[in-house]
C-alpha cells in the first residue's frame, strides 16, 4: 500500500516537474543561441548607450538616461517574447520538435507553459542586466513606478509571446525569421518602443498608438519617469493579448 501511495504521489507531481524541466531546457536553448543572445542582451545594451549619449530623446525627460531606460526595457520584452520565441518555435516546428513534444507526457499544454517559463526567466535576466547598466549610468527611476512597471512588463511578455507563437505557428520558419526580425526593427524605431509616439508625425500617431508596442513603451515611460499607471495602455495590452492568444490557439499548427 505504501509503495502504491508513493507512486501515486510521484505521478501527481510529475506534470509540474516535467513543465519545470521543459522550462529549464527552453531557457538554456534561448541563452545558448547566438542570434537570440544578441537580440536579448547585446542589442538592448547598445540601444541604451546609443540613446543615452545622443540627443535623440531630448525633451522626453529631464535627463536622457531616464527616457532611454524604460524604452530599452520594452525592447527587451519584444526581443525575447516576440522575436526570440517566434524564431525558436518556428524552427522547432519545422524540424518536428513540437510534434514530438506534443505526443509525449509533457503534452501541448506543458510545452506552452515551458516556453512561458523560459520567456519570463530570460526577461528577468534582461531586466536585471539593463537596470544595473542604467543605474551605473545615473538612472533614477521613480520608486513609486517600479511595481506598475513590473505589471506592464508581464502584460507585454504575455502579449508578445502570444503574437510570436501566432506567427511561428502559421507561417514557414523562413518567413517567421523575416517577419519577426523586420517587426523588431520597425517597432523599435517607429512603433513607440524606444521613442514616444508623440515624436512621430501627427498623421501617423493614431495608428501607432493602437500598436501594443506603443502601449508597452508609453506605459513604462509613464511609470518610471512620472510614477503613474497608464490605464489606456494596460487595457490595450490586455485586449491585444486576448486577441493574439485566441488566434494562436485557433490557428497554430504543430507540424
């Protein structure tokens, strides 16, 4: 009887263990991939230095570093949750890795949760590294805005992970690679991530303000520069997350 009970207990906790191990595997894969490492760590650090020591963000905040750091944190979310996850998942799908995992005890749900763990783990590493660099460069975030900024980082991670999986699960891996990299460049430059949408021409501001990238960038700037909670941005990110998640579940093809 004791052996049976022990086996039942082991089986009861095994799904959580499998998800944890899968999350660890996904995290290692992301951090060991050269291209994803460049997108996740190197490019955001370069962007932080470039924006801090130029006049590109003049007028956004009293000091350039205070305007640069929130945007770079938003860029980290897109790099990991959207571009990195999209590319990795696309090629896993191409080579049958997803199909193999979906038929194991891990299951499709376990695979997805494992990827979520990986995204949040890598994002945590990014946030710590970027924050340390920014603080050493004189960044003084509003303390009252730290908690709201963490909320927006989580919302952004959920939103862009869903968008990345949507693309990776519906188009060919080569197309995923092209789409996600191009989107990363466009969103970083004109999508409200590094630069507030108010810096764009008026005729395009309405369109840009409807993008989840603008909601993420503006909300982090509002929290860390002004210490306020950007309610419209929160609503926008929740709506985008819901739509992208629904579409990904309905359209995602495992092979």
